[in-house]
């Protein structure tokens, strides 16, 4: 083993994997109690937690392919976390987590499963069927798993062989993979989330989830790198240039998220048609009989805390150049994603918050930690086939 590899092996996320197992177990126990006491509302909490889990897994998967296409040095410090958090094991866990949704489809999709309404047009009648719904879900998981497996194995093989053809293979695969990713994520989120209200549709909804997932993945891995900046291997490679690159990526995807969010609102507002405005009408529950319009408040907080605060903070070069400042900004931006996902997912099912929502979120957060930690432990935290950051750090210092 090389000296560099030996240094890297001193630090891993195995403890995070063990902690994730405990957190997931406690969360699922709490969620199970919620199902027993709250019934259908508890199952709706499962959907919220699962979509949060799917968003971050697919975000890591998409960012893995983006790195391989660009082959920029910005992704080298976080590539292995992307591979672990959105790799074949994570997608396998995503597929297993979908099984309860498949068995409880009537709870989530009763608007089109249990209705005798005649849909307008044969295509919609064919699309909104239980058998085609499940077949499409199976296709998504197979495609995602196959791409993630091939990319992960190629990256690990190159660490051992140093065969540069592997890098070109990943670039070629990821170039088409990103197209595949956007198409399949659009269809998946149309099926799993948007079809809970079969009368509403938005062409931006799927890409919005893809961008949201990328932002979640970027902010989280940036926090991890900055948090462990004094541990190997990050203390060997982390510099103001690396943190600035990661901060700029978080800044860019914050703008992308705002662009998609604003575009959807502007299109619906300008059209002002009932079949479109119903999305915001369900989230604009003004005070009725003295009740607080909490969904409207959450939407406002999502815009303020999800865009304006991190966007202005990341404008400052000083914040991006200093890990201790950047980690606070990206952690704040990451946590806001869960509020934004709640605003966009839960009102399809109900207009109230229940405590099992938090339990389901904790359960799936622990599940992701467990998978990510165990997978990261299996390989070096720094891709040994590309030593650009290590060489730059040794040549120029921090």
C-alpha cells in the first residue's frame, strides 16, 4: 500500500454507517407506532420520507455522472461520497424501500385507482394503471442500478490498474447517462408524486426534483469535506481553491433551483387555469376559521431560506474560501431542502403536519447514512486514479 493510501485508510465513515443503522431502526420503530396510531396519515409520512431519500440518492447518482462528464478537479474531493450515496447499494435500498408504496398504492393513488371517472384520452387511461405504474418503476430501478454499478466498478478498477481507458469509458457512459437520468427522474417523479393529483401536471416538476437532488447532494458532501478538513485525506487535498469550487457549484445549483421554482410559478400564474392553479391553491390555505396558514408560511420560508440567504452568503468569496464558514452555509441550505420537499410533496396527501412525518424522515436519513457509510468504507476516500488535487496540494501548499 502506498503512503498516500495508508494515510487515507486512517479515516472512514464506518462509524456513520453504524450510527445510521441505529438511527434508522429507531426511526422506523417510531414510524411504525405512527402507522398504528394514525393509520393512513402514518403511511403518508412514509411517502414523504421515501421521496426525501430518493431525492438525495438520485442527486448523488446524478452528480457522479456530471463529474465523469466534466472530469473537473472540483469533484475529486467528493466523488467517493457521491458514489457511495448514489451508487448501486443506495439504489438497491431505494428499490426495496419502494415495496411498501407498491403494496399500499391505494393509499397514495386512490384518486385514479379507485375512481370510475372516464379519463380524457386513451393515453392517460393507459398511463394511470397499476400494472403499467409498477412496470415503469421496475424499469427505473434497473436502469439506475445498471449505470451506477458500471460507474462504481470502473472507478474502483482504475484505482488498481491505473488504466486511463476506464476514465474515457465513464465519460462516454455518463454523457448518455445524464440524458437517461433526466428522462427517468422526470417520469419517476411524475409517477410517484405528481400522479397523486391526476388532474394537475407540470412539465417542470421532474427536472425540479433532479435539480433539488443535486443541490441536496452538493451541500451535504461540501459540509462533510469541510467538517472533516483536519482529517486525512481531506487535510491533504483541501485548499481554498477546492472549497471555492464546491461553493461555486452550490451557488450555481441554488440559482438553478430558484429558476425552476420561479418558472413553474410564473407559468401557472400567467395561465391562471383551474387545472394548474390547484397546486398553489392547496398550498395557499389562508386562515379559515382562525387557523394559521402554515403551508403558506412554509412556502415563504422555503424561498427566503432556500434561495436568498444561501445565495447572498455564497456570493462572498471569503465564505467559499474558508471551510469553517462554508460548512455552516451549506448545512443550512441542506436542511432547508427537507422543508421545501415537505411543501411540494405532503399537500398532495393532506394539509396538516403529523409527528410521524419527522419519524419517517429520521428513518430514511438513518438508512442513507448506513448505506453511504458502509459503502464509503470499502474504498479510499480519495480516488487514487486521479491525483490532481493531491499533487497540487503538495506542490503549492494550502
